[in-house]
C-alpha cells in the first residue's frame, strides 16, 4: 500500500501530535490521576473468594486503575481478575460479560489437562517415560514412521513429540478444523525426531487427554471433576468432545473467571502448600520449568519476550520479571507471578474476527495488556 505525499504529511503530523501530548496509542490518552481514582474494580463480595484491597496487599491502586482503564478500551475482553496473597483485590467484567458466566478457555485448557496428567502420574496410572503408542495398541500395526514409537508422555507435555504444528500447512489445518480422533496419529507427520525440537501441537495435548481416559478408565471431564473441580469448588461448564467422544485435551473447556483463578492458585507458591495439595509440589515445579527457549517466533509486544515452554505452560519475560502463562486463542490468560504471590486472570471473546489479521491483532492487545502491567509492576517494586 502506498500513501500520497499529502496523506503521508498528515499522518506524520498526527503522530507528532500524539507524541507531544503524551498519547501512547491510537485508543486515546491516559486519563489524569484524578480520573484514574474514579476507575472501579472493586470485587464483588461472595462466599467463594476472600476479598481485600490493593493497599492492604501492598499494591499501588493507581497502577491497577490504569490496568482496568486500558481493559475497558479493548474490543474483546470479558473479565479481568487480580489475586494477591490469596485475596481477590480487583475484578471487573466487560463487553456484556457477567460474574458467573463460563468462558471458552481455548488453549488454557492445555494447562488444565497438564494438571490432570500430573494427578494421574501421582496416582500411579501413568509415568513420564511411558511411550505414547502403548496407549494406542489398535494403531501399532498401521504406524509407518517408527519414530512415533519413541514418543513419550513427557515429549507430549513439552510439545517436543515432533508433530508438525497444525497451522503450518493447509492440509494439517484441515485436520485441526475437522477434528481429531485417535487415528489422527497416523495422519500428522513428524517433522522432527521426538525430544529434539519444540513445535506447538494441539494434537499432542489432545493425546494427553485421551491417554488419561484410557489409563484411568474415566473420561477426562469425570476425572477432572473428581480430582480437581469438586475439591476446589469449581463448576465445569461445556467441554467439547472429538469424533470418538473423547473430551478435547487441548481446548474448549468452559469455566468462570473466578473458578479459573481457583485453579491457578494450585500453581502459585507451591512450597507453601500442605501435603493435601491436589497437584503435587514436584509437578508444579516441573511444569513451570523452561524446557524450550524461543518457543514463539511471532512478535507480540515490547514486554512480551524471551518466551519459553514447560509442561503446557509458557514462560514470559516482561521487563526484568519472568512469569508463567496459560495462554489461549483470543488472549485467554492465567498469569502466575511467583515473586509477587499474584495471579492475574483474563478471559476474552475467542470468536471475534476469525479471518485476516484481525484475530492476532486482538489477541496481542489482550496479551500486551497483562505483560505491560507486569512490567510496570516490576519497575514500581521497591
């Protein structure tokens, strides 16, 4: 696309005006301190969460006000919650969303499935070194790539099984779009030797869900309800199944924002949890390690960088602060800030603008909202 000289001059003048007036984005200037003080984010008092104030938990209230002011200007954000020291200190809903609404978490589901893998291992149903194909005996005689027999549970968790990313070709995207089933093992090729390279794979996460079902004898939702949801007081909403009635291990789990935050706390400050913790301390530690570096090659924002990957959890650096992230299409997020003993939950509309550059632009806006806040939080720390 080319601009005329007149249009270029007008655009340049507009950008200069933005700079001189302190406007940092096309969405408008930040309000004054007085205006920020009027931004509302006070949590609703309910029995399911202890509520506190930012001041009581050592957080700058204006910093939170700025975060929530920015959230009101985004197109697709549904909910934004901040938990500090186990207390809900900030909460608001946007674009028609409500408190008890259950949201499609998209790939945040992967982190939930990872927790269920950890529980299944703790209960003796699985082991990290188990071979994937041991759970699909009906397909063994049809496998043409012998490397698939080397794939382990841990490879699937780390996205290092060697399966190609489904969006890397039209043929693979068609498989993703039409739906997985166990026999998809035969269709998706390996483009790397197992254990050698990170490649994002929705199918890997779905296989984990199927393996949980086959090893425990319980479908994924039932196992999740018994081992996580009921003990935490979480209500699981809709969860889509594949063509052979296996719940999707990689997406389509629906939870409320408050229930998502309850799940997130299992992964925060694991050393402070007692022996009755639902997800073992060791699993929490192992899940949040960085087994792969440079795990995402597309630019997100200046405070969303040095991206690594664990067991279905991302690791991000914002300024000098590393945080762990459960990340779903559209910008669904659980951000874990261990040093601050803080959890941030954001849900958003995953179905808005499904074509062209729109989806990624919208998703980046939600990702950068949280990353920029964490960077500011890091800079303001004593």
